[in-house]
């Protein structure tokens, strides 16, 4: 059996020319807690950890790094040896780097797209509890990680090989037409990484954050509708991870998916399938050309014609308590 070298997606690092819009977007739309560092970078908190996003000022929007939690120090040593044996150059982080990332230990490599991938131990807890300005019930993180990252890659085969064969991610599902896409997991979250085969330069398609409470997603959707052009994908539900979600444009050139109740995978019963549609309903892709949008809409409508439905599995008991109505008519 393949060894799983990373436990979860821990943090994402970006460069952006739009730091101030990011502060407002993260606070007001997403409900994250924002802190500014002395060098002008911002750290976005989603839970008890010191950060889940680090965004530094830059002349252009760029994915700077992705951080994976390896769990234990023995895993970090094993991974270092494994990567070296695979012919991948492994770098040890400088003390300053570790201090910036607020981790106990850190090695990093470049993936086939040239993006820096951090493997860390011990992401620090913040000095104060999670306390966003917007009143929300928090995000699903912990062992499932902070969400997922989906990337366009011109090195699709090599990237797939890197994440699956080298790092031990498992394929959850995929499709090959009208373009190739793979969803890869490293824990019960359906996917922590998604790869889209694309001819252009490597870039982010979207990141996803999962809310504990459906009502928080609904309220964010209310807010998003005040600026309809900011909605990249309308409210809908994915066929593969059952995430009910919508996507908004970030201040940069990619989206964030605001999701709820993604399903968890049990390895012992899961079988890999080729996906026949991206979504069960909704999810109109405003960002696509009219022609592409219609193609996708037809696939999604077909799910309805076939009567395909999926149960809702909200894993946080507090977030999904059924209260029988006491009203008598
Ligand atoms: Fe997603």
C-alpha cells in the first residue's frame, strides 16, 4: 500500500497587489480574522491556528506556497529521505522562514509546476482565540485540513505523479472530457488538491473553505448578491464531494468556494469513478463563456433528469440539530 506522507493541507501562501481589498474581503465576505505583520503582509485566521492564509504584497497575484502538515517528526525525516531518493531537491527552511510560517520544523521542495511545497511540523496556535469581526460559527479544519486548492497545470501528468506516487495522495475521482481533472485526497476530506489539465501558465483555479454552519454560507450568499458580478459560480451542489457551495472572485484572479457539508471518504468502501457532471444542481458558472456555460448547464440538468440525489451529511452535530416543530395547526 502507498505510504501517506502528509496528513492535511495546513496553509496557503499568496502574493497580491491588492492587500487592502483582501483585508476587507477576508473579514466581511469570508468571516476570517485578519492581522497585519510589520512587513505589510496579512495573516488570515480561520481557527485556533496562527494563520491559514499568508498574503504578502506583490506586483502580481501569485500562488507562493502550499503548506502540508506531516504530523510527527519521524514522518518529516522519512519524507526527506523519500523525496531525496526520488531525485527531488529538498531544502531546509531557515530559522527566519520557520518564524514567519510559525512552525516548529519545515522542509520544502518545488513541485513540477515550480510552486513551493512546505512540509511542516507544529503550526503554532494563535495567542488569542479565533475572534472574527463577522459573527460566524467557524470553519471545518482540524484533521481534514483547512479546505482544498484546485490548480490549472500545464504539467498535468507530472503533477499527478508527484502528488499521487511521490506524496501518496489517493485519487478520489476524475474526468477526462471536455478537459482532464483529478481530485486527490490525503485524509477523509474528498480532496485537498485538484488538478486541471491546461495549456496556460500554472495558476490557481480556486481554494475552498468549509463552514460549520449552513446559515453562515447562506448569509455570505446574501452579501455576495449585493455585487452579482463578484459571484463566479452560483449556489449549487457538487456531484463528487457533495459540497453545497458558491464561488466568489477574490480580489485577485481566482475564486474562493464557500462550502458546507462536504462528504468524507472511507477508504475501505470508496471506488474511483469518472464524473459525468460537475454538480447535482445550481453552480452556474458565470465566469465561463456563454457557450461553455451552456455545455456545463446541460450536464448538470441531466443529473436532474436522471433523478440523481445525494444524502446530506453534516458532520458537526452542533451545526445540524433537528428540532421538531412544536407548532400546531
Ligand atoms: Fe472546490
